[in-house]
C-alpha cells in the first residue's frame, strides 16, 4: 500500500514540476489572475470539492435528522450488517 501511495505522490510531484508555466485566468469585467498552472489546477479541484460538499450538506442533515427521529431506522444508515447476515434470508440453489 505504501508503494502505491509513493507512486501517486511522485506522479503528482512530477506533474507539478512540469507545469510551472504562468497562466492567465480571465474572469468577468476584465479581472485577471496570473499563477502557475499547477496552482490553477489545484484551485479548480479545491473549488469543485468544496462546492460538492456544500451541495451535499442539506441531504446529509436531512438523513441525520431522520436517523435521530427514528432510531430503529438508523441501522440502515450506519450499520455494517447486510441483509444476508440474517440466516433466514439465505436462499439455497441458484
């Protein structure tokens, strides 16, 4: 596992070293941001990640509130047991 993590790190590190050219990002009303390409890519990734988390927050809160309201249904949200853990649900044959 450490070898995979090291390979990913060195791949991203090489990407960062190869993309040090300054690029210009043009926004509305003539606003311009100049930064190295790797920082622009990192900023776009971070923005997308933050936007995704923010858009998912209402759904997470809704499920959390429902789990608190109905503790019997909470096992469906956080339990590691599957339906097949119950021996009465086993089917023999195909």
